[in-house]
C-alpha cells in the first residue's frame, strides 16, 4: 500500500511538473497565460481547411471540383454541414422527387452563400423569412445547397444548366457572387491561365498531384500526414490544459514535417490541360473588363434559364471588407491577407462589376447591388477574407426577401420572360423594409405587421 501511495504521488508530481512546463512553453510562444488567454484565437488562419485538402476533393466533369460525397455533403458532394456526420442528408440530395407542396430554392455561387444551404443559423433565418412571405404560406421550403468555395462564373451557370438537364425543378434561383470572380479570376491570370477556368489555386494542385513525379506511396503519405497535421491543429487550440496543448502542438509540427519530407504537391511539371490566358498580364484593365463581361453574361443566361423553367431569379453582388467599406478595419495579422493583391484585385474588379450592374438592370435582369450593404456596420465579417457573421446574414436576408416580394415574372415585349416590379405590392414591401431597418423587430414580427397593414413604429 505504501508503494502504491509513493507511485501515485510521483505520478501527480510528474503531471504537475509537465503542466507547469507547458504553461512556460505557452507563455514563451504567445506571451500570455494559457488559462486567461483566448487559445482558439491563436489558431493559424492559413491552416488548410479539410474541404480544400487535395485528398478530399474530386474532379467533376463540368464543375471542376467538388468534395468527395460523405456524411456531411449531398449525394453530389456539396457541403451541407460542418460536422462529419449529419442527419439532414436526405433534405438536400438532388434531383429531388416531385412534390407540388414544396417551394424549392436553389442556392448558387460562392462560399458565403453556402450558409443559406448548410445546417445552421443562416439557413434557419433564410427559411423562416421565406415562410413569412404571404404567397408561400403553407408551402414546405426546401433549400438546395449548390454553392461551393472558390466557385465563380461560368461554373455557376454550368451547375444550373446541369441540374435543369437532370429534371430538377426550382421555384427560386438565388445566385450570390462577385468576390471570387475578381480575386480568383485575377489569380488565374497572374499564373498565366484564363480567368474563365475554375480557380487554378485549387484546380492546378489537383492536376499537379496526379502528374507528380513522386511515387504513389509518397503522394499518399504526404496527403495523409497533411490531414493528420490539420486534425492536430484543431485539437491543439480546443484543449483545456496547457499540457495537452503541448502534446497536440508537437504532433502537429511532427505531422507537418513528415508531410513535407514525403514530397510537395506543387510539382512544376504535368499535363496542364488548362486553357492558357489570352491576356497574359494581370495588371491591366483588360482583365477586369473581361471578367466583368463574363460575370454579366453569366447572370443574363442564368436568369434566362430560370425564367424558361418557371423559376424566379435573384442575383446579388456580394459585399466584402476590401471594397467600399466606410469602416477602417484594423490591419490583418494573417500574412496571406497582407498582400497588396487582395486590395488591388478586389477594388479594380468590383468597379467594373458595378458598372455592369446598370447594364444588367437595363436588360431586365434582376440583380441586387449589395456591394455597400455593410458600409458603416461592425461585426458583420467573420474573417479577413469575405465571410459573414450572423449579423451579416441578418442584413442580407431582408434584401433578398424584399426583392422576391416586389418582383414578378412577366412576358416581355419581345416575347421573352422578364422580371418587373409588382406595383401592387412594391410600396407595401418598402414600408415593411423600412420598419425592419428601424430596428427592434424580428423578421417574423415585421411580417405580421405587414399582413395586418400596420406600419407604425413601436
């Protein structure tokens, strides 16, 4: 019994010593005390998200790339949950079975709009707002998530055409884009590839992996250790004890080193069956004009396909913190976002996109210019890139609902289906929107007041 006590005391002493040593390691590394610090806030922002690790992506014959279908994606690989397994899988598979009671919304575009299609707050807010639209009362709202990170035109156009060809019915098409067109389009051109191709910083790595001169086992081990390194990053910055932080941090460094030992994925050789750039140089107005014209044509064709198949179409030029913001956002600490290429590309490209907005409206295309929707607002951006917080989505949802309720599909003078303002409801919706903008009321409360014709402020 005495030996057991001595053994246990020694174990406790060792654990206490290790914890104290770990506190010292953490203090030296971050100049702060572990238990009083925002540990997760120190998580490396340039860590590769698992969805964009090459081993988790698959080539798609029309879209470029998608996630491997698994528990948190649809049957075609579009993400619907942040978790490895989810119970809402059957909600979002496509094409769906015909059900006249359903109001089917197709969400297309960039990563920020995946929030409307993925499990979580933004999706619930969006569906709740749609349920409050008078002519959707009693309809089951089904949102199909068909957006993906780094997607841009003409990928989005191709996705819509593909699912329509499979017989998928839509009642509403929501397409949110703009940021990826100018940033990733500019990145493509800077690397010597066409802006019209899928984002080369993702697509080229996939091709490089296939074409790598390394042997198969080296590539597999390199990817395997990169996945383990990412997993340890997540564990490291979620742990509750300094000692376990040190253990996970050591494992992360070890796996990261092993992944580099077994070879880089950035081989310079390979079958680059990617359309080369005809512009040749990124820093020219020709690039941004070409990208904007491609973006404009994408919206025109998507609306044409939507109306031709009985669906309403809403395009939205997304806001971002790099263009038009009236708030002096603090300098980012992430080296990735300190590059001048971010500010240069977004500002150069967005000016051209905004010029095209007026052209689109003149052609009867239903487009919302939300590039300045967040001006003067705080806490709307989730990160240094372009993604939104709950507050950000709360700003965008009313813009979409207002547009949906104010417009209707009609036959144009040339016999084509177009979208126009519905005079019977436009003024009514405007008053509801002003009531919501005043603050203090939830969307559901505003909807109830609108239905009763009560627009006075509380």
